[in-house]
C-alpha cells in the first residue's frame, strides 16, 4: 500500500523557503528524511530580475549533517548521479522524478553560475510516495 504523495518544502537552515542564489554562491539546503520513501520527485522554479544560471545537485548521507546548511565531508553527490539540472537558465516551473540512492537523508547543493543575477531566488519542493 502506498501513501502520498507527501510534499516536503526544501528550506535553508533558517527554515526559509525562499532560497537566494547569488552569483557563484554555493548553498546547502536543510536535510530531508527519505525513510520509507519509494518514489521521489522534485519541483523547482527560479525568479530573477536578470539572468538565471543555477546548478542543482543532490547530496546524500547516512547521517544528519553536523551543521545544517554547511559543508559536511559525510555528505556527497552520489557518484552514479547526474545533476538535477546543470544549468537552469529560465523562470519556468520544472517537475521531474529523481532517484536517490539508498541512503536515509538528502539535501540539495545549489550553485550560482557565472552571470547569475544577484536577485535570483529559487523555490523547491520534493515529493515523496511512501510504502
């Protein structure tokens, strides 16, 4: 029997759902518990007064980060996984399935690319269907 989908807002360590992405900034979102999840999806949308250039990657770990929102050597982009999007360059809503590896926690690594406008923000939601 399946339950869901459950929609999980992706937030910063401050619990803000508005993720400001400055040019060349690297941002780590708050971790999300994947336990009991079987199918996953991601929805994301950028807004900006100028050019959008953002990379979104999934990082995973077997344990919670020492400090939410900070670099953590136990958190990595799985070697078998491509970026969710290597160069987001529009303000359209996007929705796609994701296939995290069998680790209990996920967070997103968001990188502002060269030319990304300082006003750019990102909204992200993760969907999870549990068994």
